[in-house]
C-alpha cells in the first residue's frame, strides 16, 4: 500500500514539474528576439547576434533591446528592407557563430581586427573607439603604466583584453565573460582596474557611479558589423544602408542620443575593404 | 565532417596548448583537494551535531538540518555568485577576509573554495548520516545498555560499523566535487574551463575544451570503477549477511 502511494506522489510531482516547464516554454520564443521597426519592409528578417548587455551599445530585456548598436542596426534594416531580429549571444564565440551561420550579422561594439577577419568580413566602420582604464573613484591610479603588478579585469575575447596582455605582462589579468561583471568586480574591490572600451567606461561612470576613468588609451579602434566570409551581397547591402544612414542624418541623431556628442567627421569617410 | 574534427579534435592544436591546459587542470585538482579536506571535515561535524540526542540539543539539530537542507537545495553556481558578489561589500569585515589572497591564491579561488565547502559539507553530512543509520538501532541500544554514554557508543560501536557503508557514496560525492570545481570559472579564476574558453575565443576552435574533458575522464573513470566495485562488495555483504564484529 505504501509503495503505491509513494509512486503516485512521485508521479504527480514529476507531472507538476513537467507542466510548469512547458508552460514556461510556451509563451516566449526560443531565441529572444526583438521585432524591427515598423518600416521593416517586405524583406525577410535579418538575424543579428549581439552580446547583451554592453551599455550603451546594447542593453535591455529580450523583446525590448535598446542601445546605440541596436538602433543603428534597426535604421540600417529600414534602409535595406530587412528588419533585424536580435539574438543575445556570448561575445567570445560571436565571430565563430556568425562564420558558421548561426546568425547572419553581428553588431556588438566589435573592433575590426586582423585575427577576426580570418573568420568574418567586416562592414565599413560605424564607430571610432578607444580603450579606457576604469578605476574606483578616488583611486591613486592615474595611468595604464601604474597598473603594472596589479589585478586588472577585462572582458573575455575583447580588444581590451589584448591591450592588457600586451602592455601589462606583470599584472594579473582576470577575464570575465560579461563586461558588466568586470565593472562589478571593480566596485567590489576585488580588482583594481578594468580595461574596457572607452564609451562603455564612460557609461559606467555616469550610470553606475563610484568609478572614474583614469586614462584613455587611444587605440584608434573601429567598430564594424560582421558577416560570414564570402557574404559579399549582404555586406554590400549593409554598407549601402550604413551610407544612407550617414547621409540622411539618422546616424547623427542616434549618436547624439546615446553619446550626447556630435559624431566625429572621420567616421563618415572611414571605409574598410573586406580582405 | 572534417570540419567537425577540426573544430573539436584538432590534435595539433591540443599539442600546442597541452601544457597550458594541463597547468590549468592542476588548479581544478587543487580546488578539489582543498575542498575535499574541508568538506569531509565539516560534513562530519554536521553529521555528528545532527545526531545529538535529547531535548536540550533540539535547537542544534534543527539548525543543522536547516543548514543541510538549504545547501543541498541551492545550486552551487548561485552560492558562488552570491559569495563573490556580496562578501567584498560587507564593510564590517576586515579586508583580508573580504578579499582573501591567502597562500598566494587570488580571491576567486577562495570564494570558490568557500562555496564548494558549504555545499559539499551538506552533501557529505548526508552520506555520513546514511552510514550511521545503516547500523541497526539495536547496536546503539545494546551499547547503551552496557553502560556506555552516547559518545562512547558512537565512537566504539556505531561509527566503526558505519565506516564500511560510507566510502562508495562518498566517493561519488568527491567525483561530483572534482567536476564542480569548474564552476569557479564564472568568477574568472584561471582553471581549465576558463583557459579553454579563452583559447576558444582567440582561435574559434573548441579542441581545448575536449582536451580538458580528457583530463577529467582520465582521473575520474578509475575512481568511478572503484565506486562500482565498492557498491558490488557492499551488496554482497548485505545479501549474504555478515557477522559484524563489535570490538
């Protein structure tokens, strides 16, 4: 008698868990998506990978993503008639993923580098950037050199990590999977500085507080939109869309919204040949 | 298909990074060794506290059971993130405790060790308990009726018999612990999974992860076989019945 009651109890609880799980799956999509702007046009949606969050370039909850990259991509999508559908993805695998076709394009504050070009092709640059050394407010550290021998946080797979490895051979470099985790470690005091993209650092100073930029390291980086190698048609479309967004003032509007500054003139003439 | 092998089984790549990954794997073994000692001890303490008889020890038993229940239920990843994300902010603790750099190991190492110890202490306590309860109640009663105190009965009669039942499930826990040492990678401690992901990010190749997997299999497979043998031997004892010597 007892064993049948026990079995019944086990069966009921497993059934309950299973139904809760399927109820959870039913409402939302597998891939978190964000519908493009209304003017998306008749084309198929464009799947775009991005490492979210990375404010101010991409942030927000699934279905409500926002940020400079997000809005720029939506504007480009409108020009080429393909509304972007964003997929949150981890940065360290993002280039491999687009190369393998997991999504069609990547916009994720991604710097154009030679190593990455072995796997993907980049559009013309859409943002000029540099690195920054972020420290706790009131810290005595004022420059990159002073970080020698100290503990420094970076995000895995980023150019910030490369810069740290090149310049700071004697320091402990801690790679975090997400940019915001590195900033949290700084605030907690477990690391003494974070090397990360300057606009992201600036955003941390303004939005999260308690941190300040010790030094900006001008690395003359350019962000590009990545597509799989050989996707020349798609790349041309994206470049054309980007050009139109530059020309009709949409880029300037989005830039000023997110950075409160006028975009530098160089960006409008920056170009990049896919290798 | 050849792309599959290149992505996962690039032996040249594994050869190039062999020592790098091995060195990082040694960190996993280090975490395992340190936590094993701590958790086995802590678990034993918990198990004994849980056993304390009588009304006056009720609060102790209650707290111990609550601790064990909580730490068996919370995912280890959450515990690691809570410890590393919260402890540094507890200003009332001195800095050496909040951000430990003991014995040359960085703070994420110690946060990971703390989290794993808290959780595996709870699991170990349950294994000890199972061992102790496997000993027939009559043994304890007989010992008490011979005039031994609770403590003496435990030490001379119950625990020695429990010891034969404990190794198999405990070894299973230790195997889990070795695998769970990889969780410390989320707080940026340079153990094998973190290093493999670094290599993955740099070269878009997953072979380092496979290599890491090999190392784990190499160590754990023999241990798993030992567990199987122990369980088979215990089954044999139970079904055939054995005469238990009471010293």
